[in-house]
């Protein structure tokens, strides 16, 4: 499972792919990570900033509420943010498409 709920927050494991033409979800990476293409290069934290911005818009979470738990300099990252209705809808859509 690529996410776990911890109280009112959710931790999500992401496989980041920087340098894409646009930021988008790209399905599951194995069974334990969500692949996300990032429209920024992995230079001086630009890809991480774009990832936070993308997740903020996708799940309706303030950027200041998204925290890196591990992997800031790795391709596999764990981020934590408040569990939202948008995230719940995303999970349901993902589960029905698989």
C-alpha cells in the first residue's frame, strides 16, 4: 500500500520522476509507491517544490501542511499531509481503475 493513515494525517510514498513535460500522476510504482511525473528538474530542490505545489492543488491541502518525512534527496519520498476529501476521492478512483 502506497499510503497509510496516521490519525487525521496521511503518509504517502511517492516515486518522483523529475523533468517531465507536465506534472501528473502516473499510476502505481509496484505496490508500495505512487509514481508522479514532475515538471521541474531535480536541481536545487526545484522538483521537490513543484511536487509540493502539485500535491497541494491535487488534494486541496495548503503547501505549508505538506511535510517530507524522508527522501528529500531520493527518488522515493514519503510525505505527510492532512487527510482530505479530495485524497479520499483519489484513492477510490485509483482502486476502481485497478
